[in-house]
């Protein structure tokens, strides 16, 4: 029996772990569990202790793209990752959340992970975002990867965000 070929209906069919494109920068988590690759036009932004974050901003200061890696901090598990992530968003700052797709058993550089793609609306300002959030386990520990963009600019930035997911390195 052969494996099914990726298709439009296969969640994360675009995913293919590999190195970041030439010119991308890297940001390593302080606990050494993962390395986030960011595009050349992204700059580091303030993040929680132990986390790394970067963004691309518009000339008016609006955040267009957000990339973040955080060491695993709670009871996240690969099997329950989609449910955990959506509950986290709702508890943190989302007025509404829609799960679009999810996939377990994804092979990242240095580890395996589970990812969920979702869209949400913030409680404050009613901003609409789409994100890909992954829980990735390597030999040194687990980490969470989040890449996001405003829904209006998702089609423009999704190829870059997908490359960031492809190049995420677990340690």
C-alpha cells in the first residue's frame, strides 16, 4: 500500500521540512529547544521571557506578520494540541476562533509536531487574524511555533509564513 499523495484536501499539504531560504535570520530559544527562522524584512519584537518573536510592520505601524517561538509551558500534548490551542486563544484575547485544519505527526527538522490552522477575531479592536500554531518536540524538549497575519493580507504573506514553518528546527 502506498502513501497518499498530498492534495488540496490534505491538511498542510504544502509542508516540507527543510532549511530556511538564503538571507533569512535565525532566533534560538534561550532553553535551546528550537530555532525560528525569520525573513529578511522581519525584525525582533518584544516577547515573553524565554520566547523569541519577530514581525513585519506596515509604514503606519500596523503589524502585518508575526512569528513566535516559545518553550512548552503547560500541559500541551501532540494529541490534544488543536483543542488546547483554540482554548488558549479564547482564554487569552480572542472573541471567536475557527479551526480550519490540523495535522499530527509532522516531521520537522530535529523533531515531530502537531499543527493547527485557525482564524480568530480579537476581543479588543475586533482584528481578524489567521495563524498556524505548532507544538514541536525535539530531543531537548518541546516548543510552540506561531506564525500569523491579518486575514486581509494572509494570501500575500502565507507563502513566507509557510516557509517559516517548513524551516522551524527542533533541538
